[in-house]
């Protein structure tokens, strides 16, 4: 059975959108892990949900440090924008 192409547009139903986000997030993080192992590459993925939850993958300590710095920067920018 062949799957049809999915039209890229916002999923209106919030429950369906959350389920899709969860499944695709898991797949994305798995692919990042596989890429890092198969190609011996340093890979980092940062995903923020609609509610601001953080999901991340890093293949090394160095990349993990970059992610933590990015998270701090985003949070700091969020606070600045919110209270300006």
C-alpha cells in the first residue's frame, strides 16, 4: 500500500496536532541519533513545543554545551521581549 503525500498546512484540531507533533518529534530525534552513529557526525536538534517545552538531542558533550547556551539565550530573549 502506497501512502499519499501529506499536504503541509496547520492541523486545526489541537488534539490531532499534539499527537502528530509527538510522533514526528520522536522520529526526528531517532533520525538525528542514527545520523550521528552512521556518519560519525556531531548532531544537535532543539525542538520547542507550542507550549514552550524543550526537547533536545546532542551527540556529544560539546554539542550539548551549545544547546544549553542556546536554551539560555532563548529564555533570556523571551523574558526581554515579554517585559519590554
